[in-house]
């Protein structure tokens, strides 16, 4: 099959769950004999020197396509501006899919789904949409953006030939709220690289096994401010690394940096990628994720792959991954700073039980969240969508 991917920033995946999702699935689709084209934004290019040589990364330039892990990369224009970049680029990508003979046009997230009618009614391609989260509920968006995303959500329940969701909670929402059946295909766990302490830890003043970490975009729904607030109440000399930066949330991020500056144990690293991020995750003692809204957090699966103990909020998508609260995988009521602090303190107080619990939890996650299995399921979804259009 010839497949087009629409709705992501681009590849290689540096930050962003959708980008990591498409990279893992797309590379496996290529290995299974399919042709995969990914529509990219010019601003989301990587330095080839930072990419593993075996991935064969050639950046797209202008109208000349690039390559990455066997996938074709095509650049399309995208203006700067919060929300506008994604909206315009997705529309152009949907238009570009017309006349190229794709068998499947696969949209990712709610906003890009506004343009699903273009391939649905102007081509014979099967249209698939993956829902990674309820983006219209994210607090960073203004009224106009939320209105557009809400429209995209309604389209997602009506236009695509097949709808895929990454969590059981999203599947339940689409069935009960929108009356639309969907296929549950969770993200897979990554194959991680263990990198010993080195220049990255030294740069940020971190010692192996002596810090907790938060990883993600600094946006309100991930609630990184609660991490800083709760950690302030924890009695420990362990440090806290906030790994991430603004995602069109500069004012919010400035407030976080001001709060972090009041606790000398807290270090803000900014965005960290590749081997540098692997070095930080290899040596972290504890992973903290207090999100108020998630689809299925790939960062949590990454923490499990590193056998890292975690403390997470009790929203349904995270409970799907963590299960019952216990040593090595503790859960606290969302937004409850005091309970969050108590859970962190409990993990740090008994490191032996924490390590053992995290190791067992990691094995359970690895057994359930598998990219090869997800790829096989997705191919079946594509076949159904193609049959609907034949």
C-alpha cells in the first residue's frame, strides 16, 4: 500500500508523542513492504550529525523529498504562529494527497482531521484518523482554537473510514459521547539506549540515582508546576530535573522558571534529545508525571522501559499503564499537591522496594505495549479502510 501521514510536525522525532508514534509505526510499515510518505514542516528538521547513520536521514529541501528510516519526507510550507502552523500545514498536506495515488491517507490528532473531507471526497484513498488525545480540552488554546478543534472532533467521528484510538479511555469516549466505534491500538514501548553518566549530567549538576525527573512539553495540562510545588514539600537532598521547554507557552514557562528558582534542588534543562536524553533517563531515580490530560503518554512507556520508578496522577490513560498503586508505580489524585509530595517521599524512603516494584511493572508494560503488534493491527485497519473505498 501507498500511505500518506498527515498532522505531525515531521521526522525524525525529537519531541512530541505523535512524531514518535509515526516514526515507530512508519518505519515498521516500510519494513513490511509498504510505501510511507510523511508530510513535514520545514521548521522541524534535525541536524543529520545527531541522527544514527543506519537510519539513512536525508532532510527534505524545498520540493526535493528526503528520506528517513525508509520513509519519504516531503516539506510543505507552514507559517509561524501558535496553532496557525499546524492548521495551514495540515490543510496543504491534505490537498497534496490528491492525485498522488495513495491507498491510505492517515491523519493524526483532532485539528488536522478538519481536512479529512478532502481525500475522502476527492480521492479513492481510504481515510484513517488516529486520536491521540482530546485536544479541544487542552487549556493552552483560546476560544477560536477550541472551536476549530471541537469541529475537528466532530468530523473525526463522522468522516474517516476508520478511527483509531491510543487508549481505552478514548475508545470509551468515542463510543459513549460520539456513537462511533473505533479500533484500540496503544502506543508501543521504545527500545531504549542505556548511556552511563557523562557530560549531560555534569552540565546540569546531576548525579546518577540522585534525581527525580519530569519529561515533556511545558504546558498547563501536563501540570509541571505541580511537580515543583509538591517537590518543595519533600524532605530530601535528591534533585529534580524538569526536562522540557515551552510549546507556544512562553508566559507559562516563565512562571515555572521563577518557581524553580526558589528551590536550589530544581534544575530546568530545556529540551534534551537523543543520547543526551538517554543519559538523563538511564540514571534517574524517579519519574514524575502529574498530567491532567493525556491520550496515552509515550513518556511513561519510556520510563517503564528504563525500569524507572514512577509517580503519576490518577487520570484514566495513566491508570491503564500503571495499574494499581504500589511501590515503584505510585498513583496520586490529580492536582493534589500534598498527596503527590507524600507519594514522592514514600518512593524515596524505600528505594529497594521502589526498584523491585518498578522492575516488575516494566515487564508488564513491555508485554502489552509493543510497536510490532501495533503495526500488525494498523495494517488490518488500513485493509478495512481500503476495502470500504474499493
